[in-house]
């Protein structure tokens, strides 16, 4: 049975599109029940509508508290029968009210190699710092920004003086690979969290994989 998923976006929704694409290719066992956004103008909502997926959108500014906004999202997610949440470019911190409702079932994609460069401008911060290697991470969400246990990461080389936009574009290619893969592992019940460590059933010692110049660990499976 496909994993009933809600996806929350704030912007273009390209990671949402990568999830939809893998579902339609028949390699991702996920059923997107609802796409939510705090930004009524988010293009991710149009992506959802194009594929016949229900959407929910309200500005968080309409709510007097952060908890109130999160409670409204919770109600919508439950109404659509989803039990797992993917954050695909959602630009707000979730409250304990939300996280306790979906304990251990909220996954996020972040455009940096955590724990380096958390926050909303991971690519820009990495480029300005002058790192030689950057990348992206999929992790479980806890109450601290970009802090939860890491599921999979992809590393890409960064060039001296490279613009944040150029680095971000190359990182985004890998985001579109590793986020659907992490969701598939979760859908298959193959992820086990022990402290800060996420163990993937079916693998022993990981053999990191190189794909188009990126180093990915754990390695991607067929179709991703």
C-alpha cells in the first residue's frame, strides 16, 4: 500500500515535482494526498493542481499564533488521510504541536551538508564561506532548525568564487535524486533511528556512490 503523504511547500515546488515524477514512473510507493502552502502564490500549488492533487493554502499571517497555523494544517492533513509529511522548501519552523502529531514522520530536504550551514540560505552561506565541498541532506525533523537525524546526503564540489546561484543549481539536481529515494526507504519501513543515527535495512557498510560528479551515501537504488 502506498504511503499517504502530505507535502508542504513555500515556493516553486521543484522537489515536489521530483516526488510526483518518481510516483508516475512507478518507482516511488507514495500517494500524495495533499499539498499545503503558507504562500497562496507558491508555484508548487500549480504543480499539484496540474497533477490532480488537492491543495490547501492559507497565509500564516492570518493566524495570531504559530500553533494556530500548524493546527489548521494538521486538521487539513488528517482530513485527507495522510500520516507522513515531506517539507519541500517550506520556509517556516514547525511547532511542537505539529511535530508531536506526526512524531518521527516528518522529513525535510536541506541544500547543505548538515550540520554545516543550517537555515534558509544554505547554498549562499556555503558559497560565501568558500567551501570546497557542498551538497544536500535529507533528515528527520525535530524542534531545532535543520537538526534532526540525517537519512541521506549528496556532496558536490564547489569552485572558488562560484556564485550562490550556480552552486544551488548543481545542488538542486541532487536534491531531486535523494529526497524521493529517502521517501521510498521510509515507505518501505526500512529506516530505523537510534539516537542521531539512521540505519537503512538491507545495507551493511555503505559503499558511497558517485553519480554525475556527486558523492551519495547511502547509495541510490534502481530508478532513483
